[in-house]
């Protein structure tokens, strides 16, 4: 083997090793970190119906056991975080409850732990175009206090006049009481007259007997 041939083989081997180093070294770097695949609401989406949660779906599930490194915040137009509660992890999807109250531009900030152990983060915006429902407050009306009313004074009323039936009953009672007295009185008078007549008759007979001795 000549010197020129050995030089060519050495150069080819060096180039092959360099290519292999580039291939096997760069590939893990390109695919090591996870990435956000789908979001609800979507990036730059205009939301026209009320929402109650934000969902972020990645191409790989977050590294298990690193829940403390996972976070989601949703900022309203005033910069207030309107997300509440704990983050729910379902395979590759992260979900958090939100309660937007005003229309305007919102920002979603997220952080998770990639499958290779590296933390990754990002943010995006969406527009919330749902006007809040106005709350109707009812003012209690003043109730009128009823004025005290005086109880009606009872007036003395004349005793009801006796009805004909009561009068007849009274008459009947008087008649039944007086009639026996009148009857007895009449009998006494008749007896007295009879007694007088008997006495007069006896005296008349005696007188006639004295005048006529026969």
C-alpha cells in the first residue's frame, strides 16, 4: 500500500467519524425538548363564548415526579392571574381552571419539565370577546308602617222591642194568672147573693107566720 493510498483511507475515516458525530450528536439536541402542540384557546384566537379552563397539549408527556416544575398562569388585560386551582395532568395535556370576567387581550404563560429533564416554558396570547353579563341588584323598597287604628267604641243600643209573639206570650201569662182570681171572686159574690136571699126568705116566712095564727 502506497503512502498516497493510506492518506486517502485516513481522510475518509476522519470524514466518516465527523459525519457520525454530527448525526448522532445533533439529533438528540433537536428532539430532546418537548414542544407545545395544541392549545385551547388557540394562539391568537378570538374567543366569543365563555370559557372555564385552559388546555395545553404537548408532543410528549411531562417528566413524572416533577409536578412542582409545572405551572400555568392566565393574565387578564389588567395583568391579574385569573387561573385557579391545581393543574390537571392527563398524559400529554395540562388543564387549569380559569374565570375571565372582562373582555380584552389575555396572556397564557406556561412551564413544564421535558421528558429529558429540562424545564421548558413559553407564552402566547388570545382575545376574549365575551362581554360580562351585568348583575342586576334589587333595592329593597321601604315598607310603610301601618298607622295604629283605634278599636271601634261599642255604643249602647236600645233593647229590642218585644215581638208580637213575646207580647202574646205575656198576655197569655197575665190571663192565666188573673182568670182564676176573677172566677173565684164571681163565685163568692154569687154565694153571698144566695145566702142573702135565703135569709130574706126565712125572715119573710117567719113574719107571715106570726101575722097569721092559723
